[in-house]
C-alpha cells in the first residue's frame, strides 16, 4: 500500500532533513573556504593558502564558522526541496499524461527538481545569509570594511532586523533563485542520469547501494556547481558585503566584479566546492534515499 499525498510529503520532508544534515556535517570546512575565497579573492590565492591562513588566524574552529545556520539552511532547504520534489514529480506526471506511479524519465525528474528548487529558495535565503556573514566575518574585520562583527547566529540576526527589518533577511534572494532553479535542473538530472548507469541485471534505481548513490550524488553536485558557480559567487558577495550597509543588486554586483576583477574572480572558490561535492552531496542522497526507504517500509508494515 502506498501512502497518501500528505504522508508521502511528510516522509519526503523528513528524509530531506536527514540528507541536509549529512551534507553539512561532511562538507562544512570546504563550504567555509568557498565563501571566504568568493568574497575576498585577493586575500587567498588558492585553497591551500586559505586553509593555512584560516587555521593560523582562527584555529580549527574557523572552518566550522556558520555551522549552526548552515545546518538550519540545509535542513530547511532540503526538507522543502525534497517535499516539493515529490509534489512536482506528481505534477509532471499529470502534465505529460503518465499514470500516478509511473517511472519518470531523467529529463522529467530534472524538471521537477528545478521547479521544486524555486520553493526551497524561500526557505534557504535567510539562513544562508546568516551563514555567509559568519563565515566571512573575520575577513570583513581584517579588511577594515567593518570595525565590529557579530560572532553568533542570534547577534547577526538581531543586527539585520535592527538595521534593515525582516526583509533584510532576504538580501541575495534574486541570486538564490538564479542559482537554485537552473542549478537543480542539472543537480537532479545529473543524479538520475548517473543512477541510470548503475542499474542492470533486473535491478531498479531504488535498489542501488551506498557507493553508486555516493557517486551519483557527487556527480549531480559537480553538474550543479559547474553551471551556476558564477551566480553563487555574486550572491555570496551581495550577502556578505551588505554588512557594510551598501546595497547593490545582482546585475550591478556582477558588473562590478567583471569590471574590477575580471571573469576569473567569478570562479574563486571553485576548487573546494568541487572537492566538497562528492562527500557532501553523496552523503545527502545516501541519507535521503535510505531514510526515505526505511520510513516507507515502516509505513508498509502497519
């Protein structure tokens, strides 16, 4: 017996939260390096220099700055993303005239993931804003752009609400949309395409083991970041540099980077992002698929 839509949505939401948690715990140090290199490319010539300087200046804990909001961001994003993904898959089936439980093609799954990412952006933007500011707080003070920085999640949130009001939590929303919607087309498309290569001998995608899921999740992550990394760079700049009180839109920030720093600045931090893709996104899908399967089996046993 298959669960109804409400129970299915709850299962997808819970499994997405499990995936988001696994993603952060495995990939946070690389994400911190990515944000630092994106927002202050002149300070760090590469991943190794960024890692060494961070360790010398702040210690090992510097790699885990912003972990709490990163957990909140990923749990919020992936809960909404995978819940919406299941819903969007059902919508796609109706649009293309497939039966209720029919298997979707890789293209259909990619389309469903892209639409779902639009909903996830609304949950992700505020928490990712706080995460990025905490991750780059040391560099902001070091560069003299700010004199005093907030060191906790709550202090950053209070500062935003006091200076800019509730809508201040959505700085960088346009960049988040521009990253998530096309990015997750390639994310889910790459993941499903990779899983297709591992099925055979009567096996289905749902029967794949940990290693194929890790590889497929990592491949999906690589596909996402190669396509949307410049957009993510602009979004990070907007969210971090807005601490100075200067407001700049997406296109103006994009133009300033190209004019003053060149096109390569848009790819600062790409290396740690690609390295992070396999452990982080692989863990995300392993946690999602296995927790979802376990909850489905529990439901079937009742």
